[in-house]
C-alpha cells in the first residue's frame, strides 16, 4: 500500500534524548502535525559519571504523547517508532522493576572494565566481533562495572535494556531491541547481526537477560491496555523496532543506501554513511554499526567538540558580538559568520584543534585538548572565529577520509544540526569534502526517522527507500568550489600534522 492511498493514517516518532524526549506526530507522507518535548535532569554522582532515572523518560513520553494526541483530531494512529540515546544501561529485576539509575552514554567510569575486556578477549578480536574497540561509553563495560562494584544489584538482574527499549517495554510489555542500537552495546557479533555467545560467556552475562533483536522496521509488539490508559494511545497500536538516534536521523535525512551520508554539527559532530557490507577500522578511529536498513551497515565518526567549540568562543570571547546581536535582534552566530567570511582562507595563518573535550574521531584520545596554533598579536576575534570553524571542518574531513580509506564511498552529503543554519560553514564543508552538500527543507531529526520506520513497518511503504523518497525533501544544495578547495589544502595538511606532533605533550599535560 502507498501512503498516497491512506491520507488518514498518522505515525508517531518518539526520541528519548539526553536532555529531553521529543514526541512527534506525522502524516503518512512525513508532514509534521504536532510535537512536544519534555525535559528531565541528568545526575552526576561523581566526577565523570552520568546517570538518569528511566522513570523520568517514561513520564516524559506520557506527557508528550498526550500533548500530541490532543492535536491529532480524528486521525488514526497507525504506528509508533522509537529512537533514543545509545549505549545506556537499564537493569530490571524479574518483575520488570528498575534496579538502579541508568548509566548513560557519556559516563566515563569504566576505564578499568575496558582494560578487563581487552584482557579477557583481546583488543583486535573484540574489534573483529563488535566492529569497535572496547569503549568506556558502550554498554558492555557498564555491565561489567555493576558486576564488579554492585554485586547485590547484579544478582537481582533479570533483564538488560537500552533506553528506548525500556520505553518499548513500558508500552508493549515486550523485551525487544533492534540491530542499530544493539550494535552499540559491544555484545553483538555485528557482521552476523546477532548476540555474540563468546562475548557473553567471557563476560559472565546471562544471554536470557538480553532482549530479542529485530530489524529496525519490524513490528516488535503492540500498545497494551495499561500503557494506553497512561498515554492516551489506542490499545493495539503497533510499535516497530525503531533505531538508535543517529540511525533514525539517517532515515530522516534520506541516508539509507550506499554513497549517501550526513554530517550533523551540534555540540558534537557526526558523519554517518551507509555501506552494503561490513567495513571495520582496526585502528578504532570511527565506529561501525548495523544500519537501520536491513542488510546494510554504517560507518560513523564522532567529533566531541564541534559546535561546542564555537559556543565556547561565543560565550568567552565574543561578548561584543552578543551585545550587538541582541541590539539588532539576530543570533550572535550570524554576526560571527559575517566576521569569519570576510577573512581569507586560513584565518591569516591561524589554526585550531577542536579538542576541548578530548576526542573520539579520528583520534580516540581522552587526553588531547584544544589548541590555537600560530596565534599572533595581529589576530583578533574574527581570526579566532574563522580558525574555530575551519578547525571543526578539517576534523570532519579527516573523518571522511577515514571512510574513504576503508572503501566507504560518499558522493552525496546532507548537513543537519545547528551548523546547517550557517551557509558559510556549509559551503566550507562542501569545498573541503569535494561533494555537494544539501540542507533539508524540514529537519525533524530522529523522531522523523522513527516515524518513517513505523510507516514502513506497517506497510504504508514497500521499503525505507520508498519512504524516504516520498517524505524527505531537500533544501538548497551547495557545490564544491575547486579553487577554494585548493586554497584549503595546505592548511589542512598542516592541521593533520599537529595532532601526532603534540600527542606525547597532551599526555604529559594530563599527568601534571
């Protein structure tokens, strides 16, 4: 059945984020109807720790669903898709009760457990099985931390879920997950798209605790009567597998086949590309995960301090621009863009390394820190702004070059996130990438992608490619300028040299 033949059907996408949950209602063709975001706190019981109460997620879902359903009118709710933050650990007892706060993706307490994983399995073998090196942020190390430090909690565990899959349980009573999110737990055989018996045995994790794995668009259950009372949803509404936040965003941007990719520049930056086969970087510079498209995989980079670097500059250096912007009624970033664009490529020979939060891609190094290189008395705020924007862009090119080295082609790029609001930054990325860079006519993020997964799962579209063709609309496309690309090249070559030159100095600094 085609969506064009079912104008009454509506889909709901739910995205369980770190700061809040977005519940959004869409027409079958992807047109947004209503959305609501409910916020909640993050707890940091110790330095480097990060936890959230799963009940806060559920409360936010109930609030959001009631808000959007109030605007649905007579429309039928045909299906629900889920998305959410990756890598979080939710532990339940045999009665389905939460045993402890969820240890979420940005928690860094598990350095010792990562070393244990290397010792138990071997670093390269873990990469070959899970497609990623052992990571403090991934779920497996968190499970081992609870096993070691909270044995009384571990003994009572009967179920392990990811954040969005806890919401699925609350909606349907089913213990289920899907490939894109599960592949970020570091418990899967990612090439085989199934749990790894070898890893579970070595880590002493009971396989019965883990949920059944589905493909992202498969129906995993239906809304039960109790959840219907709490949320206002019709009982029996199908709930599909959904996807991890970036995998759902990929669907929402139309990135569902090889050759296509998106770049998100928010606080962090991500490049996400689809591959027809498993491609693994044994150096661990980028992540490989299962795609939300059956039979496909993804390669994903993550730069920790992208938009965050520009925000840091705005908040600490660009006070005058903020004042001027307020007087003119515009965003300070608009004035900062204008200042940067007036300068030549290379920011008058000033480079910036965007490592304010350490780094993941392409340098997995928690000790590296931000650097202005070439700072001179002639430089002012404009040079600092342009250097930061170029440094973030150079970081993305470094990551994209890893994809190309791995044999993951990218000939089409969509730009999303806050960075997409800057035509200057978007053109800079097009010039550096050497491929066209497009904006979206409307960007509903992961919630929009989750809704398209639901639309596909219930049969409104024959597959995700058809769903994206119908629902995802491009905005302006920027083409690369060869002359500017050539001008950037020598600065990029010097930029690439600075990290290896400073690696040992970063380590020394961290120990002082």
